[in-house]
């Protein structure tokens, strides 16, 4: 028995389904009502899977959207792929012959998979929003909220909703059937892949260069295997990783159009480097202007497209980039994952911290605490951030616990490989890749990330530390492998990251909006964050480390959470108050306390 497929080819889709012990008619009625409520918003045809002979346990799956994907693999009742290449799906739901249910995800975390238990039924979906109507009540998870405030994403297996969980990347959850009792058992978690340091390390540089060049070309070949003469897009920041992907596509003979962000006079200008790469590769380059007005217009659509709250400021610019690219292509390539594979720029201070800890084990801050601080979020400010009721609930939660598995020394004894493993499992699988897919899907784009290639990634765990990080030069072996494919100024320039001018926007263009997005009365009613936290942040009174660009990053973290509650969780918004400085002209805000006390 297989779900019916829809006929319009090439459009990404999501799925919602159930499995377990219950009344089939009631379950299908509920499933139908969920889909009917979605239909006007989605505006796409819907068809249900067939169910024969009413087996026990019962199941059903519905796909939302239009698609012409390949038939499911054996025993597969649902699957989703970020790239549109379904020979190896990114998330899947399987039924075994002995009536057990398996929910699984590949190790890069390109697409999410969620589940919840209602009675003796497991509901599963590729999008969190699809599960919300199934719940009797949607309540914010305090551990999920706390994790988000520390990392800017909600750490798996948590979600921001009580009772709803995410399958961890590289894991399968297995429920065994018990037809006699009709009671669901606790699922068994099986690790299907683990990033592990190879026992023998590759130290010969010429050999490493040759092998890496071959692996990069093989990865591209696998990801263009289904393409014919159509052109594809590539998000080109002008950094090394996206430039390498563009160069590989051109070498493979693919028609390529590049897309880059232009922040104008604000932020760090990156598009001159993108222009240099595009001219060198002789490919057209489309600049996508990112202005405060375009950010504000795309804010709510981005929050809805992301499905989960993500606090990074780059999300909305990437939404705009996807929106523009979708006008001309349906397949977009990116350079995501390069930093994780090749020991990117964030690793150097951590290596220094690790060396210090080894020599001074009684230091005030542990290595895992040092790693936690690289997220630059609200960890450490809990008593100033949360209202007393929430603060009391998080006393027994320690964000370091969410890092322990990723920083497992048994899997990666050497420090650099351990950091790379952690970056793949945390910043990559739980943040970067899933949000890139969500933003692409919102515009009907298949998202392909050539650095998310299993043979390539596993090979990097054979590299000696010196080949990854040589002196002050990060990604050394990647740069050596591609130095003849790109201009030397691109290959050897220092990494800076996407310069989203959040602080400038918040303290200028969005000043009045801060009073709406982070209104004290709404925050008071939600009973999570302190009502006047936004004013504290802009006054520089929350913490010594929250200065400069951290002001904008911290405000944005809170803004995205509040908008997620309003536009995904669909919570009712209470009346707003004027008890804040943001209704004043921004040049008067320093006098806010004086005015308030009159």
C-alpha cells in the first residue's frame, strides 16, 4: 500500500500522517478537517493515500502541495527531500513487515521531521504547523524557549511546543507494534550515522589536494544528475564556499545564474566579491537589494515560512534571495556546510580555549562553556531576561547538556575534529540547513548543498589538523585544492560572514516598530520575558557583552520569537501599552526615564 501521488511535477510538498491504535473514521475525519483548513492558504490540490483492509495498527498519510516525486522506496509511506533527489530522502517514514513504525533523518539535517502522541496514535509531519491542529492545546515549551534563547534555534529533540518532538538528524526512532494490548511503547532511538574521527589521519598535502578535488567534483555530479538543459541558481556571497560551488557548476557545464545580497551602504559590503567571482566565471549575477522596507515587508512571510523560530538576522535576506531566484529557476545551490567541514573561522578561539583548558584544567570556565558562548545569545543572563515563574522552571536546565553529545571526545579525540563534529551536529544540522530548506520550499525551490555530501564529509574526518587549520589560515586544504579555480583574492581573503546591519536597523529604521514587536504589555501577558527587556537592551543595561552588533542580534532573537508566537502559533495579541521609549523620536530615548517619572 502506497500513498497516492500528485501529478504536477517538481514542486516541493509536505506531509502529515498518523499510525497507531484508534478509530479509523474519527482519525480520517480529523485529518480531513486539518487539510480542508489548510487548503485555502496553500491553494494547491490535495489527495489522500489509500488504506486497504483496515490493518492494525492503522495509518494514513496526506501530502500537502503538488509534486511528481519518484515512487516511495520499499516499505516507505512518506518521504521528503530538500534537493528533489528522492533516491536518498532526507526524512522518511517507514513501516516494517512486523508492523513497526520508523521515523528517520539523514545526518546533515536538511529537512525536519516532527511527531507527537495523542492517545495511542503517533502523528508525524514534515512541518510543525501541520501538527498544531492535532493538539488539544498548543502550549509553549519552556525548555524549548530556553534553548532558543541560548542558541537562536530550538535544540532537538525539543520543539517550541509542549508534547511535540523533532527527530534528531542522523537518527531513527522505532516504535514496535503491540497488537494485543493496543498500547504504544516507548520508541527506541537508533543512531544511523555518527561523525567519527578516522583512526589513521591523512597528512600528505598533495594526496589530500587530489582526493579533495575529486570528491568535490563527484559531489556536484551527483547533484546535477537529474538536470538537462535548464539553468540553475547559486547563492553567491563572494566567500570561499559559495564561490567553490559556482566554480564546480561552471566546470560541469551547467548553466548558472548567481544571486547575491546588496545591503547598500549599510553593513559589510560583500557584493563586490560576488561580482569578481561572477566575472571570473563568466556567469550572470543578480543583485538583490536588502533595505529596511524590504526586510519589514518580508518579516511575517519569513516567520511563517521558517515554521520554527530562528533568531539569526540572515534569515529574511535569504528569504528575499530565494524569492528573487524562484522567478528564474527551480533549483538553487548554496555553499552551506563548508565552514563545518573545513574548520571555518569560528574555530580558532575555541582551539586556543581548549589548549588553555588542557594546561589549566582548574580554570574558571570549562571548555563546553566556552563553546556555549560562541552562540552569543542570552545564556548567562537568565535572571535578567525571564520573569520569575519561567526563571524558576529553568533552574534545572543547563544548556551545556544540549552540547554534550556533539562534543563527545570518544568519537573525536582530537580537538579540531571534535569542533567540526559539533558544528555539523549543532550549527549545521539544527540551524543552517533546515532553515535554508524551509526558505527555499516557501518559493518552490529545490535546495542543493554540495558540501552536504556524505563521502566528502566522512573524508574530512581523515584530515590531519594541520591540513584544516595551518597557522592563522583556516580551511587551508580547501583553499589549496581550489586555488586555480578562482581568483586568489577570493580564495585567500579572510572570512567575515554576512554583514546584516541589525543594530543599525533596530536603532534607526525599526525604532518605532520595536515598541510594537516587543511591546511591554504583550510581553507581560505572555509571562516569559521581562516586559521592558527591549529598553534594557538598547540602553546597554542587560549585560556588558551585549554591545555594538550584539544589540541588534539580541533584539532580533526576541522579535523573531514574538512574531512566531503571533503568526505561527496564532496566539491572540493583547492590547498594547505605551509604557516604552520607542514611541518617542529616537534622539529622545536617552531621556526616557526622566520623561517617564514626570
